[in-house]
C-alpha cells in the first residue's frame, strides 16, 4: 500500500522550521513512504484541495484516502503512530 506524507508549509512559517528536522529524520527511516513538501504560497490550489488553513499541516494518506491530519508542530511519536496505521 502506498503511503504519502504531505507537509504543507511556507518559508515564512517559524513552526514549519521547527517541524523540518523531525520530518527529515523520518524520511530517512521510512524509505517506503513518499514525503511531499507543499509550499502553500506556490501551490495554493493543492492547499485549498486539502482545506489547509493553518501551518504546518501534515496529512498522511494511503490508497484508501486520508489516514491522519496534524495541525501545528507534531511530535515524532504521533507521526510514527499514524504512519503505522497507514501501513508504512
């Protein structure tokens, strides 16, 4: 099952910069998960499609759809748990 983690961010977003190191570590540890960064300033259409209203927002999807949505800086354990639920 394909698992994707979409990271909705903006360059001006301070909390997004706090989230980055956690996601970088997870990306190395979960090679089967597709990590996709979505710059909301450049890809407003995608942000609207996912109804992103606050940053950072993380959305974990698998073939069945959205498994989990996190708004704000999210702890590593919570992301790992959601990745497991998604089938990663």
